[in-house]
């Protein structure tokens, strides 16, 4: 088992920041030290001026089996034990959501509980054909966290979201693809390469425009059309003032690939 200082690894591939969950002996189940390290690594990404995309993956046989349930009852104060895991993860997810950086999840093996919610937090997802999904919380008499209930219905609709959350059944990668929970399903041996290729493509794109697109899509379900049209106009005006927009238009007219810089 990895020690706490190595339970979330942060590496780089050009403009891609790769976050790797690294407690493979327990299927990357998240305990309190791992949650704190996840927040620390996210803060490091936020402080870096040259990261343009995030790739989230897991070492070993699974992406993430959720919270480390064995730790929930380890002390006398159950609430404090759970808060020690949940608080840093929620802070990390709020920070990630505030960044303009698009994110890709590489999913394999078990994607359960908090791992399911972490997968939902990414903009795009590649699933290996061995991936198995379950929201799981209801199985232990708990409710979802890490934004799971916020994002699930937005992806699959209310009726299906209630089925997934209430019944807590396990479903496979092809079903996740059919529901729109993942973008592609590939053989397990190709999953990391496919996810990295997608992340590299995003890292070469217009970061500022990506950030505004993400915000518009997130806010759209709760917005009145008139207000959202104004938000779209404001975002378009902002992007047309960027160097990336000028490069994109120039490259289009010159019939060549654009060389975006994220500025």
C-alpha cells in the first residue's frame, strides 16, 4: 500500500497535469490523508501558470472504490471522521470547478461511491471496457457527496438519476456510454493512452474559451433564456478579445491548424 505522502501523485505531460489516485491495495479508496493530499495537489495545479488540462486516473485494478469505509467507524466521533475526508475533497472540487481548465477522467475497474462522483466532476470521460459503475451510497444507508447529486441528473435526467442513486445497482461501461456518463469505451489496454491523447488535444486548445464554455453549460439548466443569451454574448465578447481568438480566425483563413497558447 502506498504511504500517505504518495497516495495522490501529480505528474506532468506538457500542458497536462496528471492526478493519479494511488492506494491500489484498497482500490484507491479515499481516507483522510489521501483527501488532504488531493486538495494539496489541486492547489498546486491552480498555482501553475502553464497547466491547460487535467487528467484524473487511478493506479492498480480500479479507478476509485469511493471513501475508505473502514475509516468511517475508526474513531468515536463518526461525524468528525467523515468530515476529515469530505471537507478537503469538497474544497478541491470547488477549486477545480473555478479553474478554466477542462478535465478528463480515465476510468477502469471499480468506479463506486465517491469515485463515481469524482468521475462525474470531470468534463470528459474515457472508460475501459472492464469498468463497473455504482453510486453505492444507498447500500450503506448514506447520501451522495462530492457533487454527485448536482451533476448526475444533469447528465442522465431525473428519472434515471433516481434509479442510479436509489437502487445503487452496478452497471457496465457500455451502459454508462448509452446513458451519457462517459464519452467513449475502449479496451482496457488502450484506456490510458486514449485518455492522455484526449487530454493532450485539450491542452493544445483555447483554454480561456474552454473555461467560458464550461461555465455556460453548467449554468444553462437553471437560467432563463433571456439571461443566458446575455451570458453567451458577454462570453463571446470576452473570447474575441483574446490572442487565441485572433490566432484561431487567422489559422482558419490561412487553412492551417491553429497554434493556441491559452491566452
